[in-house]
């Protein structure tokens, strides 16, 4: 398969001891979360309401925040589910 130009090979930091042979073996393949799996997004209503309220109260037009959650492979192995269950407004500084 052809690998898009924007993808780069994995690289690891240098170390004194390696647990595997770093010489590449086999064909190059692309690794993308949606290539083999069907993604689903699940979000808690409370989390969405907190983020919305924070956005409405914020005086800036653009602001930063974090949405935290878990990523799990479905039982059938055909899909992945991202469950967002926490909102963190972050720090202004």
C-alpha cells in the first residue's frame, strides 16, 4: 500500500540498550485509527453542559480547554468508541 507523504516512520529516542533489533523488516504500512475500524464518539451530557456553560461565560472569543475520556475497542473488534466524560477548563496562564 502507498503511504501518504504526511506520514512519518516511527522513531524512538536513543538508548544504551535495545530490547529489539531496530533494522526495518517487511513492507511499509500506514497506521491510522480509522483505517481498519469504525469510530464512534460518546459524550456525557453533564460534560457537554459544563463545556457549553464555560464557553458562554468566557469573555474571549476563542479559549482553550480539555475534554478527557477513554478509548476502547468494541467487543466485536470492528469499531472503536471514544467516551468523553470529563471537562477541564485548563489554566489561563
